[in-house]
């Protein structure tokens, strides 16, 4: 691609200020750059890719583990199935609202972008900070370790696998995912397509096995499905809380809006198709579980999918752990693809160091953002190796806020309908959709606070640490040595990674 066309923009200095400053800088530029040669993210994601991104990032370990918690709190088989269905429908409401936001604002970044449009940069930065400081690296560590355990499990039957083996495989999975995403976007989406098809196939095997069981009359655990009742309405809320977080993932497509070929058409279609697939698979998988094991047996296991396979598949029971491992790696790859765009978009807007918002001159990937994500994961991995389950506990603290920000974006949709009615909205949902979603999530958040006030308080405190970081970034009168250091670091990273600012707008 030749020499760099832009230098990095220091953290806290606006793009307009740097543009005026760059006129007097000795920066090598090209007089004429063909449109197709301009460095920018490409619009290359088809409708099928949109569907696999949503499905692939939704189906993770939740459907193989969460049924225990849902059944425990709901109190009956019948009510647990109702909870799974309603959780899926609630996710559909949120996804439809995000489809409107995605077609209204053609900008990547997901809930960060929509929060910024509706409520300004501070709240939007806290959305990013949640991902940056804990949620993104922490979830990657947990997922990679889960992947490693399922991979090594068949080789260590009857004993615990060595920690070193788990750590090495976990690290290898992260390296592969970040390498593929850094290399080519279409390579990352191809991996996503393959692994999503594989994980749907694995879940379909469970569903088909359950249907065979039903055809053979194995319905004793489904009879009198509502014979027992939950201990309290709060318990039902906690059951719903367990299920809804297994249904998350639909928001990931909105992080890639600028790279969709036809977002106005593909967003609503992808959402409806994907969420329908997820709801059907989730409900049918839970029905299948109860054709092979009693409620008491399900509550006695921590890995429902694996126990189901042990009961029905005999010597072929390894197939479900294999598919779970595939499912987990697909989620690692998918979230590396999507969440890197949040950091990229935030940096491009001037709220993170600008080098993070640059694109590789040859690969056309947000390489710097991906490398920052990989660095955060590496740091978190080291911390996790020291603290044991500490990272999982921290993720539990912040998970409720993760969905709370989705609700805030839905409130923003309602607010923007009133504040900016002139916006072009290629796809619109009835206002009752974002209102119902927001009310349900706010209620679940209150439930989480009542059930675990200390945990949720810690989560809020973690997120609020982003306020001084934001204020420092926007401080205009930083010492000159600060700019010398950040300029030097930014320019070095830019040259080392071969990244430049986008040379044309993609939204």
C-alpha cells in the first residue's frame, strides 16, 4: 500500500484538531488514491454471515449448563420450559429493537453507538469500559478454559486433566482465534460459518435423540409437568435470569454494521431467522433432556448435555463434549470478530487512543483493536491463573450491567423517536417492543440487586471506574510531555502494525 497516509491521533485530542495540526506536519501522503485502494473496512458480510454471527454467538455453553439453574428456581418441568420460551421471546424483542437501531445508524459499535447517539459520550464510554476492563477479556478466558477442558476430557477419563494441558490448549485457542481475525475478515467469517453449522448440528443431535425418545414413549418425566410450584415469585425471576443470559448474543451483529452488504434488508431478516432457530433449538433441547433423565437427575449434574449423552449414546457419548468444544470455540472466534469493533469505533470517535481505531493497510482488519483485545486477554489470563475462580466471580458481578446497557439502548430508541423523528428508519418496530424489553430487563436487574446486593454493587463500582478515565481522556490541557509520549508510542505502534486511519467513511 505504500507509505502511511496519516499518523495516529493522540488520546484526548479531537480528529478536527489533529486534522488542522497535520497540515503543517511533515507527513507523507499520496496525491491520488483510487477509491478501491483506500484503506477501510469492507462491506462484505452477506445475509448468511449475519445469521451465523447471531446464532453462533448465542449458542455457547449456556444451553448445556443453564437448564439446571432454570429448573432449580422454576420448581417444575413445565414452568422451566415456559421460562425458556419467554426468555427466547424477550431476546427476540431486544434483537428487533437493535435491528431498528442498526438500520437507522449505519455505524458499527452496537450499544456503544446507540447510547452515544441518545445519551451522550460519557454513558457510551461506560458501555465500552465494561467490555474493555473486564467483560471481553474475562469472558474470553472463561471460554478458552472451558474449551480446553472439553477437548482434553476424553483423554483423561476417570481423573482430572493436568492444569498445564488445559492452559496450553486454552492459550492455543485464543491465539488461533485472534490470528484468524487479524489476518482476514472473510477468514474469520468462514470460521464462524463452519463452527455455527457444527454447533447447530450438535444441538440438533440432542433434539433428534429426544424426539426418538418421545416416539418410543419416554414421557414419564414430562407428565404432570406443572405438578410442583416454585417457592416464590422471586424464584421464577431468578429462573428467568438464568435463561435470559443463555439467550444473549443477538447484539453482536450490531457491532459490525459498517461491514454488512445490505444492513437495511439483512438486519430484520437475520434477527427473525436467527432467534427463531435459537428458540426452537433451546426449547426442544430442554424437552429432550427430560426424556432421558428425571428432574432430580438433571439437578444433580453440572453439565446437562454431557450427562444426556452418557445416558443415551453409550460409547459415542464423546460426541456431545466434542460439539460443546466446537460451540465454545465458535463463540471465542465470533466475539473476537465483533467486540473488536466496539474498541475500534470508540477510538475512532476519540475516546480511546486513536491507533486502536486504525485499519491494517493490507489485511483491512482492525488489527490494533484486536491486538489490544489480545493483550487484555493475556493479562486477564495471568490474573486468572493466580486467583483461580476469581475471574468467573467478577464476570458474575458485571453480567447484570451487561444487559442493563442493552435496556438503556432500547430506552434510547424510544427517546430518539421523540427527539429526532426526522431520522431515516428503514426498519421500525412498534414502540411496545423496546418498552417491554426495557421493563423486563430493568425488573430482572432489580431482582439481581435484591438477590445479590454485594455482587451487583461490586459490578457497578467496576463500571464507574471508567468515569475518571473518560474525564482524563477529554482533558484538553494535558502536559506537553504527555503528548510527546503518546505521540511516540502511537507512531511506533502504527508503524509496527502497519495500520492507518480509514481513508473513507464507511457509515
